C-alpha cells in the first residue's frame, strides 16, 4: 500500500497566531508553540535567566538580544512567552503579550526565500502577516535561540594549526 496524501481541501485554511511586542515592534508566533505566559514582577529591571513554570525552571532569552535590536539599559518587559522547543522548553522575554488572531493562510507570507545573490537568509523569521492592521513578522523563536548559541561558540584552532580560509576540495 502506498502512502496516502492529505487532500488539499482538508488542510486548515487558517493559522492561529499570538501577537506580542518587544522594543516597540510587533511580532507573533504560531499558537501551537506556546505553552503559557509568565507575568513578571513590576520593575524587574533585567531579563531573568530563568522563570518558574509548572514546577520547572525555564531558561529565558531576551528577544531584543536574539534579534540584534538595540537592547535597553533597563528591561521594560512584563511577560515571558514559554515555548515548546524540539529539545526543551524555553522562554522569550517580551514587553507584552496581546491577542490571538485567526488568520487565513492565503493572506500570510511564509518562508522568506534565501537570496543567493546577496547571501541573506532570514534566520528566525517564518513569514509575515497583517494582524489588526499592522504588518507583523512571524518568528521561529527556537531557530533564533540556536543561532544565538552558535554565535557565542568560540572556535579556536589547535596549537600550531592555521585557520581555514577556503573550503576543502571534495
């Protein structure tokens, strides 16, 4: 027996997205990624390294830092979105979490293409859509976190070895 394909008519024609703000910019993620929202104490001043969530300590990442936005001296955020990752749960600190929108898939742009000419890849951005009259980026938070961790990994050559300046011949 062959593998059955899902008829196009049975694929959901809508996607649910939760909108949030960070650094006066609007973003959203697929609701299916969200496990919950943790409200922080007022005047916390900085992004906490962990937040308690369902008897676990969830690591928290600053969305401003993940996106390379100007990081404010004092964290004005009030909430942490707790998200489901492939390996573990994690949180992203945001200023506020807004409404859930049900958006027609046909009115949403998915997967910005990688530009080979300019070598630009939209890491961490799944697409964009119009939420409440505002063009809003749909984020892939886990790829932002993985990319941030890779940027901070220091690679050093072995003593006496030179840095590779071009790809090896295969």
